[in-house]
């Protein structure tokens, strides 16, 4: 009976050890997933910083180009307009509905 008790105890601890090994493997998988998420977040942050730098550079380029346009006869007034607005200009592509409205106005009988 002593041997039987030892065998039962050994089986119990083996089962516990297998259970803990499975838990540990699950935790390792979760850690790997979290590390991947952290890497993604860090990359996104890095990309955001690069994008902000590129935007600032594009703004500086636009300002320089508008200043160059100011020296031309054709675009002098436009350039002054840009300067008055602190070179904060945005081009919005006309929508299809506004184009059709313009066409309708041109073709409408007077």
C-alpha cells in the first residue's frame, strides 16, 4: 500500500506538472503576441514622426514655391494672397456635383 500511495502521488504531481507546462506555454504565446503588438505600436509611432517631418518639409517647400511665384507677373496676386494667409492654402478638388452644377449653369437658357 505504501508503494501504491507513492505511485498515486507521483501520478498526481506528473499531472500537475503537465498542467503547469501547458499554462506556461500559453503564457509564452501571449507574451509573443503582446511583443508583436508592441512592435507594431512602436513602428506606428515612428511612422507618425516621419510623416510629421515630411509634412513640415512639404509646407516649407510650398512656401518657397509660392514665394518664387510672387516674382512672376501671372501669379503675383495669387502669391500675395497666399502670403496674407500665412501660406496656409489647401486645394480641394471640385466634386462631380459641383462640376455638373457649373455645366448646368453654362448650358441653361438665359
